[in-house]
C-alpha cells in the first residue's frame, strides 16, 4: 500500500521535478517507502532517485538534487502516510479512561506508535512493536526512543499495562541498548504499586543500561473524579511526594558519581506537591525531560530572570493584567509577577489559581484546566486589560480547551483579551510588560 502525493510544497525540491499530485510514492534510492519513517530517513541524502506511479499506472523514475536534510516537499493525506497505531494496553492509570463521556472523539484515541516517538516525542510502551518494526528501528539506527517503562519488574509491568506483553516487551530495551540506541524513559509512579522498593529496583535496572538509558522522569499519577469501575489508585500526599523525591535524589546522586549524570529526575509536579523548592539550573543538566514537566519551571524562571535583567527599564507602567494557571503552579507564577511589580510598583496584576471542577480537585496542573472552569471562576474578577494563560491549556494548534470551549468563547464571556503564552520565560516577561 503506497502513499499518494496530495500536494507538493511551492519552491520545494519536488516542485522542480516531474513528480505530480496523485502519484504514488514507491521507492527512494531503491528503498521501499512504507510510511513516514522510511520517507524521512531515505530522503535525507542530497541525491535521490524517486520511483513513483501515476494515477494511470505509469511508472516514473525521477532524479532530484537537494541540500542534505532538506525536506523534499511532498505532502500526503496523513502525516504518518498511513493510520496511527492504536494502543493495545489497558493501563491502570490511563488518563483517557478517566475522562467523562461526550467529549470529542479524538480525545479518546490512544496512540502507541513508535513513529510518533521519533517524530513528535511521544512515549510508547513497546507492547505493539512487531519484531520487524523493532529491527527496522535498529537497522535505521533511529533514536532517541521515548519509552513509558513504569516498572522494570516484568510481572508488575504486565499488570500495570493490562497486557501480558508488558513484561516481555522489556527485552526490547536490552536489544536497543545492545544496538547502541538511546532511550529516554518515563515512570508514572502510583502509590502502593510501583513506588518505594519497586521504584528502587526499576532505577537500578535502568541505570545498569546506561548510557543507552539516557534519562528517566518520575511523574506522579494523575487521578480524575471519573474513575468508576477502574483500578483503585491513591493520589500522592505531601509526605509521599517528599519521600519519593528523597529516594530518587539519593539514587541520582550515586549515578552522578558513577556515570557523571543523574539519569533520574522527579517532575516539577512532585516538588510542588511536596512543597519543596524547584532545584537550581545545574541540577537539570541538559533538560532532557522537559516534555514530562521535569525542570520546566526552573528553565522558565531562568529565562524570565534573564529577560528581566537585560531589558531596559521603561518609564511607563505596563497596563493591568491577570494570569490564570493551575493550583499547583500558582505560587510560582505569583513569584514571577512580584518580580515585575518590584520594577513597576504601580502595576496592577493578579494571579488566579483555577480549581479543576471539571476533572476533580486532585487534578491541579495548568495543562488540564478547562475553558468552562476558567470562565466560571474568573467571571466578575479584576482581570485588567488582558488575561494570560499558558499554551498547554489548549490542544495543539487548535485554540480549543479540553471541554471544547474555544479561546473566542472565553474572550466573549469574560469580555477580555486572552494572551496565550509560550513555555518561554522571555516571552512571558514580554507579555507581562508590553505597554
């Protein structure tokens, strides 16, 4: 099954060739193209011999010269050039299973696709990776691979993933390590299940795979109020968060001594739950686990402080504004706002922590705040001339909250301009201080 070219980007290398919309892409330099991984890998070279087939069935051989790594410019019906691989697990902590009914269908789709791991940074469990696909990853030497490990205990992993392949698929980590591939891993820590002694065992087993296992994040399980008929799980308490952080930091200190890197890092959410300060900049080394919320607040602070220290002190006080965020990060954002107020004593600015009525009060992160909660809790409040919200409140590129409320809905209901801030401290400082 070959992918059909649906468009060719203007002024791209392909636009200057005999390839045409409607052609089927068959091979590049003699290598069959089955999906986006093949396409990205085999079109990297400068000199390409493209084999395609016209809608009438005529075969074409097309030579294309381009810069190394330059995109060829072909567009297909789907990004992956075929369907995404659905998850075959029934994880006891799966967030999708904890969502209410009646939301848009895309929010209920669970992917577990290795191609999205390489291309978009998604985490995969390895349970639906065929031997052929695993060998292709090794042959192409594509890395890093992002893996949701959760535990290195095979029996426990099978139970947590609700899939008998859960334990067996851990062997792929050893196979990838032997092939010299790099893996970034994640542990969703569930109190009473894969914490404490089990967590210690998992860290020791993964550390033994260094340098193939490059980094590991430990993140607390997220539990919504929609857990009917699901595995009974307990949320993290302040005391357990503190205990887990101490355990991970102690082992990561040993790794630093043995390997020159900590390898293991707790997410910011755990530090906030434990009411501990976020570690300093040097602690996070290369910030390899940002997508899992590891060091995100520290990096944001460093960028914010750099912008604060290098910016010119404008005479005019910025217009009043407000900021909405999750309950856990609110004190942190309040600290950044107070820095700006020190420079502009007349500035009127408020930080509003949004309680998550939609998913339940155990959910306190900004990325799961809904538009409805935003409207209900900010209506009638002093919002100033603009409302700042973090980009992760919205679905990627859609301008829509998880509950299908749009940015336009929020602006209309609150009669305020909403400014979406990127996860960049410099941009956040600019959004606060623009006159």
